[in-house]
């Protein structure tokens, strides 16, 4: 199956968490900075985020109740911008995220065109809502997200050869479990916060079948300059 090369790029605490108080202490600052810089190292033309991550930092929150649209579009893939130099792939199987624009602009990052990854569960009104904003979308699965089909369409419809996956934990694990991840780039901040509620790098969704642990092979270990943090590069063992 044709698909992009997939790198999962994450920042975690010493206790394996990807969110929470550990991010706010000075010892984490140089690691956070390096985490941003290293995005360029992988030269990916798209970054994929799960629904929770999108809602928290990239979309305009939730769309809420949509007024009824007159137009019904077929539930078929829609490519608004086929040749963007950068894309954000927004996993949104139910069609719940709100948007002002079809581009995301973040400080110090190239602007990115939005691709919504949907399932057959989305409403006709949500599809029309995306069309009105000229946001690209693709359908991957009827009820649950079919990650294999999703990656295949990213390659076929948008020519994405290298994809960065950057959380959250549930989306990361879904791709790993389905054998769709090639590399893990993990930055470790030299901090622990003991949280029992923050998510970790990998979190299995209840709807996924059981899966035995996945192993990794080390590619390199580097200490991050002016810090006690580490950059670990692993490839996924097949
Ligand atoms: N430190 C870092 O490098 C870093 C980077 C990014 C994010 N984060 C943090 O990660 C946290 C969010 O992580 P998360 O694990 O809770 O959420 P997530 O992976 O961002 O999103 C999970 C949601 O995506 C939807 N989904 C649908 N199909 C899925 C599938 N096959 N596999 C996985 N998800 C699917 C589900 O939404 P529905 O249940 O609505 O269907 C699910 O609840 C945030 O706190 C964020 O700040 C940290």
C-alpha cells in the first residue's frame, strides 16, 4: 500500500507524559525550543494531529450546532488545494471542529492548508460547512477512522511523501498499532510531575482490538544543548 513515511515527533516528561505542569518549569524551556526547531529536520510536508490536540491548539474550538444548509454534497473526497507546500491533517471522524479559515498560521512555521480526515458519520451540514470555507477533506472509514486508507489518500490525493504525527497519545498509538509508523523522535524534558491524569505518548483507544507491545530500535541519542534533556531517535521494529 502506498503511503507517506511516518515520523512521530513528541516531547515528554521523564515520567512519559505529554501534557501537564512539567512543560512550565525552566528546565523544560530549552527542550521545548529544540522540539520546535527539530520539526524542520524531518522535512515533512504535512503534520497530523488527533481531535483533542486540534481542538486545543489549531482549530477554532468546536463547531457547535450548525444551521441547516440547503446544499447537500456527496460524501466524496474534496481537494481544495492540491499543491500546498505544507498541510495540517486534522483527524475529525465525527465532524466537530470549527474553522475560520482553510489555512493555519503559527509563529515561526510555514502556513499550512487544512485537510479534514472524516468518516461517513459526519453530517451533510458539516460537509457543506467545510465546502463554504474551501477546506479540503477526505473520507476514511464508515464508522471508525481507517488509518491505512487515510494515509493512502494523503499520498494519492495530496502527494504527501513524509508525514509528521504529533499527538496526541491516542492518535499516535492508533497509527503505531496498525503498523503505520516508521520512526519515533522523542524529546525528554528532565522533569517529572507525577500526574496520574495526563496522557502519555501512546494511549490505546477502547475500540481498538488488543495488541501486543511494539518494540523500537535505537537510531541515535543526543543530549540537548544547554539542558539535561535528551533527543532519542528510534525506528519501529517490524
Ligand atoms: N507533548 C507533545 O509533544 C504533544 C503533542 C501533541 C499533543 N499533546 C497533548 O496530547 C493531548 C491530547 O491527546 P489525546 O490522546 O487525548 O488525543 P488525540 O490523539 O489528540 O485525539 C484523540 C481523539 O481523536 C479521535 N479519533 C478518532 N479515531 C481515532 C483513532 N482511530 N485513533 C485515535 N483517535 C481517534 C477521537 O475523537 P472522538 O472520541 O471525538 O471520536 C479521540 O478521542 C493534549 O493534552 C495535547 O496537549 C502533546
